[in-house]
């Protein structure tokens, strides 16, 4: 009788261990040398400013859609990869109190309407066809980025004398590109995970010119029953350092930013199928008004981003 009881306990323990092993899943980017993946990303930002003298609330909107090809040029035995990232197409739409402007690289003549749309065409049209070389570990850690300066030189040369030129250097800096990559292809857990488990990663945003922002990403594996793992993402943003004081003594202080999103991860093929993220970043700007008195303006930037695999 005791032998049977012990045997039954052993079977239950084995079944329990097997069930736990089956519940765990290894999340890892799996690149095949020579394979190219194409992603479409759409980012919409709505910025609302209040407190401007002699004006009510003012809103600005920008929507940018990109088609990006990732070619796995070399894959190492440890799973790290050298990716050639090429921007194949860009469409941007901007709107505010002064009107609207848009540019579509698939229809470049659409950017000939006026000076503002022509300026958009020079900036975003210059990005199309450019390629960066990115070295990434199997868990998503960005190890190296090459080719950034060549892209900056090309676009700033095309926009010499433009008031947009200083901002372009900030947006296209290695730090900014690294931050974008770390958000698009976030860090995966170092060990197998099961539903309910969490892991974290840090991302650095901004620059010394616009202020440095630290983001903490918290990932939760929600389910992994089939070929697709569902991952929830929570983002907390904190201003680490404020930008330099601007004209008229302008200072900017960011409030507590936050965001949340979802990732659909193809476990077998080791790639993101689709990801979404929504963020809300409040800030306060203090300056000297035309009448010489202090003026405070509040700003709210809400952004929604979608990235989806559209072609192998």
C-alpha cells in the first residue's frame, strides 16, 4: 500500500513539473541570415498648449507613417545580429492653428504645394533610402549603431539654413535612434517566463538640448498558450535633467509621464507581429511674457504608436 502511495506521489510530482515546464516559454529574437522583414509604424502625436497670452488652448497634431525594411546581414552563434535598417517610405501629416501640411514619399509631388510642404519633403524625403547598420543581441539589447552621421550629413546638407536643421540633429542623434529601437524592439527576459511573470528594462530618451528623460518599461507575460505570446507593457517616464534655460528665461519641467501597450510576439519565429503603445506626457513651461511678467504654459503630449509586420 505504501509503495503504491509513494508511486502515486512521484507521478503527481512529475506531472506537476511537466506542466510547469510546458507553461514556460522562451522569448528570444530569432533572425535568419539573409532574411528581410518589413514593418509599418504609425505614430500620432497630439500636443495641447494652454496659458498662452491672448490665446485659448492651442492644439497641434502630427502623424508619421514609415515602412522600414530590416535585413539580417549577419547572425552570430549566440543569436546576436547585424541588421541593415532601410527606410523605404515615409508619410507625414502636420496640422495646427496655422493650417495643415503633408508629405508622402510614395507621391513626392504632393510636397510641392507651398514652402512648408516643400520643407517637409526635403526633410522626410531625405530619410527615404537611407540605411543604418545595427548590432542587436538576441534579447534585444542594442550593442552598436553605424551610419548615423552619414544620414545626418545628407539631411542637414539638404536643409542648410533651415530653422529645422538644429532639431534634425537632435532627432537623428545616435541616442535618439537607440531609444527608438529599444522601444520598437524591447528587451526580452533573460530566462524562460510563464504567464504572470514580469521583467523590466530601462530606456533613455531626449538629449542634453531638450532634457534627458529616463523610462522604465515593465513587461508582463499575459499568455503563451498558442504560437503567439501576449505581453503587456507599462511605461513610466521621469525627467532626469531639464533642458538649458532658453530665450526670455524659458524653463521647462516635465511631469510624470506614463504609457501602456501590448506586444504580440511570434514565439517560434522569434519576432514581433504587432505592438501598440500609448503615452501621455505633461509638462510646464515658464517664461517672460511680452508685458515683462512671468507667464506659465501647460503642455500635454499624447502619442499613440502602432508597429506591425507587413511582409517577410
